[in-house]
């Protein structure tokens, strides 16, 4: 355990020392993956799939707030849909505007969640987000998480609607609008996913707020177990048994990643927990104090000495006292000459 703690401290110190460079780099990598995922999923316009365009947009996202990254991703998605169907792009704009106004009012600083959920869906690990948010956030995080789920299923509906579009008459347009809205609102898998994600956040948050030992670790395990049970029941109801194995593997990997995040964020030493009681005029307090595990990384400076250099110095460098006697003349000695 001690080597892991020392490694954690080294990584945290390295991050603190170079955070001005690491934060933009991490944002760049996340933006690049997000834009590439959008291009792979609905990349109808070849121009936005070019690497220079993706690189430039990712570079811009690296040095701007997360809201800019979300807006750029939404703009790329809308332009892709507009390239294949201007009518469908209007639907996408309307839905995204509603979601933007919804999460902006309650969670303006969690816009990255709306983008991360669809990306993780494509990577088969969307379970990471609700477990992590239940651990580090509050139940309000259900809002951006639900918006992210809706965005993912919206583009799944759009992909299906693109293949069924027949004409540009008023009747065809109205039929297309009706099809998209009905498939989105009546999507049972989307509704169940939103409900299960909300349940995961609530279970993880409720357990980690408790005061018993290892509450954080148990909350992560409880969130992963809730994810497996919830999606197992939903897949059996929806007759999607082929997705069960992938869901279990994705949940296990997601839970492990949350454990890694928790390890770097907070590690407690429950063996040295202390309990205290005190009171004031209004309340009587019961306090439990658990110290954090901190390790001081030892810094050892090793100076390499070459033995051959030492021997050469012994023969080449004159003794200090003899040198001073040889070159130390008095003024009377100069006058005698």
C-alpha cells in the first residue's frame, strides 16, 4: 500500500507543478475524442471529419471554458444533420435548446457531463458518469446526466429518421416530425436509462454521506451493483439479453475507474479515527474525525563521483597551504630585489 501512496503523491505533486500545461492537454484530448465520436456516429459532412478541422476545434476547446466545448460539439452535430436533412436539423436545434436551457438553469458548471455521457455511451462505459457524480456531486447532477442520455438517444433516432426521409412536402415534413418526436418520447430504453442513472446517483450519494467506516468505498460498490441490477432488469423487460454481458463488463470497468479517481482524490485512515463530544447553548455535538492518509515523498539527491577524477585531482592540484606559502610574498621581499 505504501508504494501506491508514494506514487499517488508523486503524481499529485507533478500535477500541481505542471497543471497550467496538463489541464489544457486533458481538455484537448477529451475534446478530440468527443469530436471524433460525433463524426463517427453522424458524420454526414466529410468536411468536418478532416483531422485539421478536428484538431483546430480541439485546440480551441483546450483553452476555453467547458461550455464552449459543448457548444462546438452541438454545432458540429447540427451541421452534420443539416448536410443530410435541413428539416431534421431544425428538430435537433429545438431539442438541444430545450436541454441547454434546462441544465443551464440548475447546473451551469456541469456542461461537460452532457457531452461526456453520449461519448461514454459510444465507448460502452456510460455507467462511469452516474457513479462518479454520486460520489463527488449532489443529486442535482441527475439533470445534466439525463440531458446527456436524451442527446445520445436523440441522435440514434435521427440516424433512423435519415433513412426513412422520403420527400419535402408539408405532409412528409409533418410525418417526419411526428416520427422523431414519438420515437424519442416513447423510447422505453431511454426512459429506463434515465431512471436507472438517477437511482445510481441517489444510492451512491446517500451511502457516501453516511458516517460509518469505508462509506465512500461502499457507496462506489453500491452504485455499481445498482447499475448491474437496474440494467439487467431493464434489458430483460425490453428483450435485449444480448447486451447484458457488455453491460456487466462496462459497469465493472467503470466502477474500477471510479475507485482510481477516489484513490487519488481522498484516502482515509479509519484505524486512527477519533470521536469527540461537545456542546454549546443550543446543540450537543457528536463528531467523528477520520484523518487523511498522507505520505511524504522522500527526496534523495545522489551525487556521482568518478574515482579517476579524484586520483587525477590528488596528483595535479597542489596543496592549498603550500600554494599560499609559495605565492605569499611580503612587501620587504620585493624591495630586496
